[in-house]
C-alpha cells in the first residue's frame, strides 16, 4: 500500500514540474503554404522557433525558421556553421523586407560587417522562400548536408533593419543575441542494448525460504508511511488544482 501511494505522489510531483508554460509553442504553429515538418523546437532565445525534417537517406534537411525581427523593418536569419558554434563562418539565410518586398538572401559570414560576406554557401540550398505575417518572418529552405550527418551547429539571429543599399545592419549584442546558437541533433543517439546473456543473473540458493510475516513494528511503520504519503498526496493535489 505504501509503495502504491508513493508512486502516485511521484506522478503528481512530475506533473507539477512540467508546467503549461514549459510546453512547446511550436507544436501549435502551422503554415499558410501547407508545409508540414516532423520535428519542431522552441529555440531558447529571441522568441524563435525551428521546424525541421531530416531525410537521412539523402542527407537533406528541410527547415522553417520563425522569429520576430528586432524592429518592424528588421531582418531574421538562420544558419549552419560547419566548423564552429559562433557567427563567424556561418552559412546563413537572411530574410527582410526591402522596398516593400520580402527578400531572402544567402551569406557566407566572415564578420559582423555583411558587406564583406560572400553570397555562395558551402551547402547546396534550394526551395528558398519567406513569409511576413503577424509580426514574424518565416524562412523556408532545404539543405543538402554531408552524407551521414547526425548533427549540425545552428546559429539564429534577428536584426533591426537594412541600409538603403540593402545591406543588413548589425544585430544587437544583448545576452539574447550572443547566446543564440546551439546544436541541432538530427539523428537520435541510441543507447547500448543489453542482451539476455549480459543481464545479471539471480544468485541461486540451496532452498527457498518462506517469506517472513510482518512484525508488529513493521505494521506500525507501514501505517505511518501511508499516513505521511496521503498527506503529501493531498498537498500536491491542491497545488495542481491551484
């Protein structure tokens, strides 16, 4: 009885730990072009989201990146960095509105000055498109990755605007901006499989001894444990209701 009670208490505690505010927002998002992706991630900075599908057969990655620009006429960007985790060397897709028209461009970034960036990426990228709605910009793209790629370094960013010549202005340098990078795990790592031969075997005894009956002290201890457990159950249940 005590074990069953404590099991319910653990389940309630885990329910409290996973609050509604921690659930994924991206799972409720959809796209006007009807595109569907097998995975999505609420990125930890800049109110950004990434939807993605990885086809390991041909090493292609399809993505939709969503973020609000830093200013109404600003830009958003998502990139893969093949050699490091930072901005330098990132192979970037950058979308913004220029002369009233949504535009998406590719940049091989070597510094914070976009005028020094190249336009040819080290990856083949196709099906580029962008949308601007409800204060956010979405970038759609497909990437051709190296064979047997299991993870990539991703970098995402937002900026304030573009120059009259169409060059993206520098993004902010707040912690939100500077921490906007991470690893995108494309293939889930599998843990070691334990075969029956490797599983620990029970130690054989000469004979099976009968299980001893509960003593008076153990019965008292059992009642105390159940009482404590029920009190915890009531407290946790009231917290969930609150």
